[in-house]
């Protein structure tokens, strides 16, 4: 398991999500609920609640608008569970820790 959140952009996104399970948080600096979601994600990492091998990544929608468009991001925060490069589950709005752990397990 990664012990830090990975920041992804247009250039490195596909390579970063190609293998394994990645929980991607689409967010923006100005978004209050996104900051709340970020704290929940940080707590998941610090507490070790995520299954081994799961990576948590963030995509700033203002810095990577093509990625946001590609995944149909209309509201943020939007979380996407990627397994071996393919989106398998999506959540819109702030999600609690238990919901996210279940989604990536």
C-alpha cells in the first residue's frame, strides 16, 4: 500500500492506473467538500484501513480538464475506482471511509 496520496495529471494518469486498484479523487482547490473528502482519504492511508496494494490518487480538475472530461466529471468531489486501467465504480459527493474501503476491497 502506498503511504501517500499520488497527484496525477494528463501525462501520467494512464500509466499510474494501468495496474492494480487505484482510488482516484477528482477535486479542486476551491471546493469545500473536496477538502473534506481529502481528509477522509488521508485518514484511510494513515490508519492503514485500505487493503494492501491499493493506491490513492488525486486529479485536480482545474489542472487536468481533459481527464475530467474523459471521465464525465460534472460534480466534485467525484471518486473513481480503477482496476487494471478500467473504471469499475464511481461516487459523486463526499463518501465516508467505510464506503470507500468496501469499494476497493
